[in-house]
């Protein structure tokens, strides 16, 4: 009968000594390498150097130590295959029953923004993934353990049954293949970037780690989880936000907060964005964050109720008092003053999130991914706002103040579901019409909401933005009737002339950007 053997070679040494001690007590010979061997022997565990198994010294600065038939033959041999067992005996190869391995910390290495390509490459594990994959392939006979949290269950099953169950070994194998796939995806993502490939390569490998399980998805009958990118630093991203107060976030909370955060990053001055169902419902900028908050909440108080508020400055006491007047699901900000926390934490239903790098731009190579039946649609993120060569399409050019309102509205409509219309005046959203199946409906909705929430006078002298061109002059007609004096839109319709004529008749200045901002 061959001696039971366990190969332990780990970068993360959590629990490794305990595992080796338990396995040795159960009659396993322990085989180990490098730093793991040193840690085990210092702890008093009797362990065999891998070189004694292979008959070959570790070399190439440790790059080569486990890639040998004496190791992989012992892992890969099918125990009920007489030919395999005969070959092992003929070649003096012993079986390896347990492979406890975890890998060089490649992801942690590349999180350092100053890491060199050479240093990153040196932290690509070769022998570890090979041993794990071999053990996982032969899961019917070998326990492949890549996660220290599985050590206790492995030992418990050995003590109870003398061998791990088939079901447990299969679960271990599945974890190995997920782990090595994720590891390789991280390497591929980093190296392709260093090699100068674009983001839309012929094969797309993505690597994400579960940040938290969610109670459910968009609806209670859907399962859901929140994942973070495992290949990029998380500075400034929603995944790095710290929750200071409130119950667990939901799928819809996170999705809505993401939409609000992306719009907020269009602004440098103190700004507050209120969001509902991934659409902005109130946006305000001002000299202070309190002034911005008042503007955002006043622009549509009905829709803001139960929504998300994001701010690009510290939430102070006056701002917290303003927020506390209504029911808000989430407040996200770079920080909260002590007084603001005292006020807001009195409300049990509110969640407070702190994101210190909230003003950091989204990564230039960020992907926008949408699932479709049988695949995914991938595009680069919409990082542009307006080209420098925009043109004035009408006889009348916008005034400086109108141009300021036009850009403000344009930022909002960029982050509004199509067909989208946004109306702004004095650094405040007046009316927003999102997600309509035709543009005139969106225009009428934005106008009606503005008149209802801020009064008809709020529309007089306001600026209107459309995410795509006007197919007919009806939107220009509705804008003129409401007293709007400036419009910004991409242009490019066969009916542009009709809209231009209507604007000229009504004294409206209209900008053509030549850039569309669809959002679906």
C-alpha cells in the first residue's frame, strides 16, 4: 500500500501549519517547497523537500521546482487504471492524494500603480496553477485545495470517513477551475494593456470578485450579487465606497447610485444629483453644497422622494438638515461632518456611503457591458461630452448665460435614458423627460414637470438639451411655446432645416454638437 501524501505549497500561509499538523497526525507524508517548507519545519512539522521527490534541485531562482513527472505523475494517475498504477511503480513515482496550493499574489502586485512590468511578470505563478489544475482534473482521487477556508472541512471528512467524499472533491475542483480562470484573466488583462492592445480584443477575458451577496435583484424573485473588478485599483469607484450607516444595499440601490455618480462626475463645482431608477430627477450646482442640494431637491420634490442623493463635497450640517426633510434611500458623499452624521443617522431608513475619491474620473478604458441572449454587448464608456467644433445652427447665438445653461442641461441629458430631454436654468434642472419612445413625449414631459414643480416662469429663458436630433420641428415648437430660449442637440436630421426655421421664428438660439448621447 502506497503512503498517503499531501503536497502543501502556499503563498498565503493562513492555516497551512495547522493543516500540515492535522494531516501528519492522520498519517500523511507532507511534501513542501521553498517558503512553505521553511514555515512548516520552523513550526516543528516534519516535511519532505520537493527536491527529494523529484531528484532535481530547485533552480532558476525558484521558477522551476514542481514541474516534474514525479510530481504530476503522482497527481494525475487514475487510481483504478491498472496501466497508470503499473507505470508509477515502474518509474518509482508515489501518489499524491492532497494538493493544497494557492498562488503568487499577482492581483495584489498590480494594484501598486508604480509596479514595473518585470515585477508583475515575476509574480505570475506557473507551477501552482499547473498542480491545481492537474489535481482538479483528477478530482475523483485527489483533493485540490486552493482556499484556506476549506482546510477544516477537508480534515473533518478525513477524520470521519478516512477520505473526502466525491461531492466535496468535486466542489473543490470547481473552485480550482474558477480560481485559475480568474487568475489567468487578471494576467491577460494586465499584459494585453502593457502590450498596447485596445479594449475590444478578439477574445475578452474579464475578472470579477464577489463583493457581497444581495437580498435579491431588480425584483424579489431574482437572485443577485455585487462584484468588483479584480484587475484594477478601486480608487474612486463605487465598489470602494464605505457604508457608514443603514441597512444592506439592494441591487436597485447600487444601480441607481452608479447612475447618479456618473452624472456627478461631469461637474467640478459644488453639485448635488438626485436620481431615481437610474435617471436623474434633480440636479443643482451652487457656491456651496447646501445651495446645490436645495436646488436639486426643489427641482422635482415628488420624484426625489425615496431616491438617491450624491454630492461632490462634504455633507455639512445645513445640507444634512435639508436632506432630512424628505425620505431618501442613500446619500453618497466624499465625507460627512460630525454634525451631519448626528442628524442623518437618526433616520433608520437612510444609508450613508462615503467615497473619498468621488471626484476621480472614471477610468478611460472602462467597459460598458450589457447582457444579451447568448452573449454580451461591449463598448467603451461614454467619456466625451461635447466636441470643440460644435456649431450655432440658428441666426441667433446663445448668450454667455444661455451657453452655461446649455452645457448644464447637456451634461444631464447625457446620463438620462433615451429618448431624453433635459431643461436647465441657473445651474438647476428645471424638467427632465427620460426614456420615452418618441422625442416629443419626452419634451412635453420635461416641460410639464418644470411648470408643475418650479412654476411656468422657470421655463422662460431656460435651455433645453436633447440626447439625439429632432426628427420633426414639433420639439422646437413646444420649446418656443414654453418660453425656452436656447436648445442644444446633435443635429443631423433630414428635417434640421424645419427645426432651425422654427427656432429662428421664435428667437431661440440652437447649438448643433454633432455628437449624440443615446443611453439605453
